[in-house]
């Protein structure tokens, strides 16, 4: 990726989908240096060692609108990166995520401009983890999609948004 012939091809990229089959932290760090105007990031099955690189990639963006995190088990560094995109992030999806090793969702609570928040088949998402979302006012949030995911706090957030739309 650091080949001088390749670097100019990276700059114009707007959407990226990465499936991780082996640790790729150096690739994420390289992308964060050269690819700063992504609108859409979708990452599947990263390793724990990729977390800091993924966080750097998120932080380096100028106006990320959609972030899809699939198959994650280690989210803390990534959640800490979310506030860097709080002004532009509109759609956030967690899919097949294990929240058992996750700290409370303070980074998510900072994303006040979200329009869609999705938790699809997420595990071990306790109310303690979701506590920062209790008093959050997501004024633009119109969709809270919980597919095979249960948390009392998330259910209340979903019901609150559905009632506001009626």
C-alpha cells in the first residue's frame, strides 16, 4: 500500500469494506494516513490487535457518515474514537458483536447526530454498558433497530423514538 503508484489510488476512496482474516493493524494505520474522506466504513471480524488501527482510521476521517462494525469482540478503543465523528456520523450498526468485554457506551452517547442506530444479533449487552444512553437526547435519531439483541435501556430508547414519530 505504500507503493508510490498505489497511494494516489487511495485518496479518492469514499467507501471501504474490510474483512479481516489475520491481524491487519498496519493496514488500518496506513489507511488512516492516506484515506481521510471516507463516507462509509464497514469492517468485519477484526482481531484485538486491530483495534487501535481501526480507531485511528475512524479518527482520521473528516466526515464519516456510516460505520458498520461486524463480528467485533474488542470495542473500547473504537468506541473512544466515535466522538471524533459526532458531527457527521448518521448511521451506526453493530452486527454480531460481543459486548462482554466492553466498557459503557460513552463514545456512542456523544454521537448526537445519529439518525439510525442498529444492534443486530449482539450478545452480552448489559444495561450497565448502555447506561450512558439513558439520558441522551438523540434529536435526529429516527430508527433504532434491535434484531435479536436485548437490553432494557435499548428497548426503552427504541420505544421512545417510535412514540415520538407517532
